[in-house]
C-alpha cells in the first residue's frame, strides 16, 4: 500500500542512500560536493605545480633564447635595411651630356629609323 509505514521507511532510506551524506564539522554534506571540492583542490594544486615548473623552465630557457632572438632580429634588420635601400634607391639620371642637344639626337634617330626598322618597329617605339 502506498500509505503504509513500511513503504515510507523504504522511500526515506532510498533518499538518504541516493544523496549519501557525510558529516563534516557537524554539517551534513553530500559526498558529491566533497568529491567536487577535492577535485577542485587537486586541479588547483596541479595548476600551481605546472605554473611553477613552467615559470622555472621559462626563466632558464629564456636566458638562452633571448640572445638568439636578439641576434636574429639584428640580422633581419641589417638584411632588411640593405634590401630596402636597394629597392628604394633612385635610378641614376639618364641624360645626354650637357653639350648635346636632345632635339638633334631625336632628329638623327628619326632620319636613321629606315635602317633600324628592319630590327625594331618605329611605331611601337615612338609614343603617341
């Protein structure tokens, strides 16, 4: 029967078994909470130890890595400065000698283009 005392006792026993409480300092705490707290403390301890080991290894290895990194940066700076200077250099001006009249040179080119036309197309050479 649903209302009998034996079924109520079994239901309350089932409820206490399901929660599985443990007394800590006079307070009933479910075991799941205790396991969660222990897990959290273990995880925190693991993170602390891993952070400490990571810090020590970084400090030891950085003393070896920083000079290598600085040398690599300096080498790149020298290479980049040379490349930058070469790529951005202004070309030497290409002008005829001061005593040469550019118009005379152009007229001579036009007169002699008949001989040159077997090698180059004058229409492609003269801008429109």
